[in-house]
């Protein structure tokens, strides 16, 4: 398990999502500890003691100031969270005007095809998992669609997934920052071989990528 | 203004606001139409309740009402037994099943529904 | 009048015919509760089969075809046939009693709803007997996967018909509930004196009425596509694959609150009784329920962030807002316990379990309402964990709380306290052992609805732990069943009001007579039974 329970981010976009996650994780932990703490305190402090005189506790019903406070404070909190979320999402979804690499990804039952602009098309099914090769520190534009049912392109190490929907084209950018081979899954249930509908992503230095593109996939 | 009316008026108004805001922000037809239908349905009920509540005089709305006369079976009349519910539910299920499995079952279900409707009219007249 | 009552008193009989022709809301309630618990048992067994398959990677306990049917039927049954209908059954039994009415507004319609619910569920399960098996597209049945080109089996059609029948029954019941509460309240039972549970059921009914028609429309379109050559969801003919999701989630998200608001009501009834205090912030809790109901109509596409085709900020913000009224309820429950005299009978234990588990489900809910987090979490085991913390750790624990709390009223005898504590601890520990690891599975990259997973890394260990937890939960349920059996032989009468409770159902006998009340206490606050027990106190006092 990685830091703060996420895989270590390996793309520029993933770093934005990781810091957003960290914010929510901290906020969530604080809220959970406060509320669980209040519950635990109340239970310990006011548990009915055996044999104690059975007098009725004060029948307090309302306290307007208190109620307004615990409406407004969470409201402010979620507004702050929303601002951070909005910024993070804008960064994740921003598209560069001129991507270095463009790959058309098509999902189908049950495999993937990766068509490189000005290069080969790599295809593979669940019995022969295909590999997507991406250059490091360059922006890749993914043009995603599906030819039958809904699928989803998910690379957990990129902290990102996007649905592949028939009849729709979805576009996003990825900018990997670390060399390595990463696992990818289909994340939208698409029938029996859904669990096996994987792929892998290999991030390589730009020079290696150019060489690979020229010589074609081995 | 009674609570029920206020409930439907405010939820109708809320649905209208959400529908408009959603259209302005998202420009997405499916959701806008759904929210539009929602606003229409809630406003329709609110409109009905404006008329209906004018005539309603419920003892449940009287905070000081005495309830000694309101116990047991004297509060309205209600039927204790009826074969209609299970048979009509079975007939409706037959219609649905019939559409999938065989038209004969569907036709039987439709006939049963009409028979039940006739029986219901005879019973309640 | 005496003769009229004597005639009525002769009516109740225990034979089969009297049960299948009954229109008594209490009997219909018990039928609903029993049926939904049977469906829960079946769906729970399916869950055990799922967990057994996932106990280790590349397991061959069930085949891949069976596995898809297992999780489809598990989700469908838990959602459409258990968590939501259980609340309808509970409300059927309780609502007229709580507001001092003799029955529901439309008793025969009420019975019809029940039978449609029963038959609809059977139709869904009937798919398992067909050649190609039951529906296998998940409880969400996303088109175009569920279209005839891909899912050729009869099971999918039976699923559509069954869910349609259940959803129509649910809409009819919601109308019945709203009318009953608005019109049939006893003298003095003004709207601002009805119990919180009744308010939550009004909010739930409003939600059902607003959301379920979208589901019915969605199912109809799919049915026409499959059987009569429609193309609503087929992009090759100008249809839209996204339309299914819009219609489905326009229903599907409010449905989550249909499955949780009634249980907020249950918790709001139980905590005051075992804290010996009135519910804190009655008005605030009621307004929060309607705020949740209203907002939940504008959040459906937070299930669609990863489509890249919806207005993420709008849906994200609306979803965040729901945390505010939910938080209000939490603070009100804590304030109810604050300064009280708290005792830990089984209903209270389960209510506290609800508080602990549901809070975690709520917090992860806020997390995945943030699109950059959802991009990782969506359709992964993180979602599975989140939703089970809401519906399992939340609703299911409230369901057990309700069973233990109202069992004496329904059957005139208590469930055993000792066995109750056993089943609570088994379920509580089992639940958290099962579902806490799922958060980490999801973040590590395990998609949901898979029958196998990566054999390297932490996934095998986490899955083995989760499977062990699920067996622990099963033992907890068995202890509950044993409790039902042994307490059935218990002949100790419990009296009208064994918990020293507040609301009107505790003013009549246990179980209540067919016409509900021989006499009603004066209703001068939201706690008529408390007021009757404490004649020295002024009912309108706020302290
Ligand atoms: Cu797929």
C-alpha cells in the first residue's frame, strides 16, 4: 500500500488528484474523530449506572444557536472542499493545445486497440493483453471510444479512469513522469470476460519511444 | 396554509429552480426534461391541494381536539377482507410475464383485470 | 357501538385464507417484513457465494457465468426486495399506529402493493430457472450491455418485468403513506406532533413519487428495445447509451435515500427512548429530511463523473451539500444522548452501530463526490465499500434495531437480550472485517464485479480477510434466527410499553387489536405516551 493508501502518482494529473485526496482524507479523518469522539464521550459520561436513582434527565428539546452553528460550519467546510475539488478537476481535465502524442483507444468485448497517430495500431484481447507505450514527460492525448458496450479505461497508477461509451468520443490528456510498466483494467462491467479485460502501460524515455514508433511494435 | 400544501408548493418551486439552473449550467437535455417533468408533477399536486385543502377540515389539524370519540372502529369504515388485491396483483404479473413468455398468459391476465374491474364496480355500487 | 366492536373482535383468525385476503395494515406490514427478510436471506446466501469465490484469486467455486448472475441478483434483491421494502413494511405496521389511525388510507391498494412486490420479486428470481440463467448485467443493467444483441437471455426480460412490477407497487405505496399521514391523523395529532419516523416516511414517499417514474420509463424503453425493435439506447440507430444512465440514476440516487431516510427515522425513535430524553431538534431533523430529499433529486450524475459527459461541478457541489443536512441529523442524535440516562438494550446497540458505520459511509460519500477522487474510486471496490457502509452498516443495522425494538409490539413478546447482544457484536465485527478492507482493495486498483483478481500484491490477503468477515456476519444472522425461535416459545407477556417509549403505538396492546386502539391518550406533544406516563409534567415544556 502506498502513501496515504493511494498508489504513488506517476502522471502530472495524478499528482493533482493525490493532493486533493490527501485534503479529503485529512478532513474526513478530523470529522470522523470529532463525531466518534462525541458519541463515545456521551456514552461513557451519561450511561445509566446500575442501581442509580431513576430521576428523569433534563428534557432539553432545542437550542437554536447550537443548531444554526452545526448547519453553517459544515456548509462552510463543504464549500471550501468544493473550491479545492474544482481547481483540482480543472487541472486534471485541462487539454493542452498541441499534444506530443495522440492515441486512439478503442475498447471492445474483450480487448483494446491502441492506434498511434502516424504509427502502428496495437491490438490485443484478454488472452493476449495489449501494451500501450507512452513517452515520459510528454503529453499524450487519448481519444477513447467503444465499439459495443460501455467499458472504462483505468490505470490505477495514473489514479484515473474514463468511460468508453459506444457512439461517443471522449478525450483526455495524460503526462506520465516516471518510467515503468503499469497495470490497466477495464473498470465498467461489460460481460463475462470483464475481469480479464486488462492491458498494460509502458512509460519509456522519449528517445526510446521515437525508436519504438519507427521500428513498430515487436 | 397547511403543512402538506406547503410541502408540495416548496418542493415544486425547488424543482423549478433546479431545472432552470441545471439547464443554464449544463445545457443537457435529458436531465432538464426529467427535472421539468418533476417540477410539473409537483406543481400539479400543489395546485390540486390548494383546491382540496380549502374544503378539508381535519380533526388531526386541531391542536386542542379531544380524542375520546375517535377510537376503535368508529374512525371511518374500512374493509377487513378482500380477495381483490392478491388476484389483481397476480393478473398484473401475468400480463408482464405473458409479454415475455407467451401471449396466452398475457391475454388471460388482461381478461382477469377486466373481470376484477367489473367485480369491483358491482361490489362498490 | 358495542355490537360493532364485538363483530370486529371476532374477525381475526389465523388461517391461511385470512392472511391472503387481509387488508389490515398490521398484517400487511408483517407480510412485507417477512417477505423482505426471506429475500434478504437469499441475497445474503448469494453474497456468501460471491465472497467464497473471491476468497483467493483464480478460484473456481463458481463459473464466470454464474458469478455475473450472483452479483446481479444479490444487488437487485438487496435493493429492490429487501432494504427498501423492509422500510415499507415497517411503515405499514407503524404509521397508522403512530398517528392514531385505524388503518391506511387505501387498505386494498395497500394489499395490492404487497402482492405485487412479492410476485415481482419471484419474477426476477424466476430468471434463474431459464436456459441462459438470470439477468447478468448487474443491478444497474447498463444499456447497451443489457440490450438484446448482447444479453440474449430471457432472464434479462424477466428482470425488467419483475423490477417494473416492484417499482409500480412502491409508487402506489408512497401515495398511500402520504395520504394516510396527511388525512388520517387522530384528533390533536397535528403534523408537528407526528413521530420523526412518520416524517421520514413522508419524505421517503415524496422521493419515491419523484424518482421511481424515471426507473419505470427506463425499464419500459429497454423492454421495447429488446422485444419490439426499439433503439432508444442503440447509438447505431441514433439512440444514446448515456440516456440509460441519466434515467437510471435520476431514480438511482434518490433510491439511496429511499433506503436510508426511513432508517434515519428508526434511529430517531430509538435513541430518545434509551437516552430517556426527547429527540433534540425535532424541527431541524424534519427540515433536514426534506433538504436531503430535495437535494438528492439534483445529484444523479455523480454516478457518471467518469463518462466525461456531465457537468461535474454542478453535481459535485449538490452532492457535497447533502452532507450538511445529514450532519445536522448526526449532531441532533448526539445532542439527544447528551446529558441523558443512556442504557444499552439491543435496539440501542444496533442504533449505535448504525452511528459508527454510517458515519464512515457518509465520509467516503463526500470523498467520491469529488470528481478527482471518483476518477480513481469509481467502479472499484472503494465504491463497493462505501455503498455497503451506507446500506449494510447503516440501513441493515437500523433494520435489526427496528426488529428488536418493535418485535414486542408486533408479536407480544420480546427477543432475548443476551442473544441480541451476541448477534450485534458478531454482525458489527463481521461487517467491519468484511468491508473495511474493501476501501484499500479499490484504491489498490481492484475493479468491482470481477470474479478473480491480481494474485500478486496485497489483494489476496485483503480478500481473504473480507471473506472471513462475511462468514462472521452469517453467524450473527443465524444467532438472530435462533433468537426468533427461542423467543417464540416465550410466554411472558410484555405489556403495552416494555421500553417506556414515547410514540402512540405504545399506547395500545401488544399486539394491537385489529382496529388498533381501544382508547387514545390525549395528544398534546410529539410524545403522547411519555406525557401519559408523566402527568406531573406540562406537555408543552421544552426543558
Ligand atoms: Cu470492458
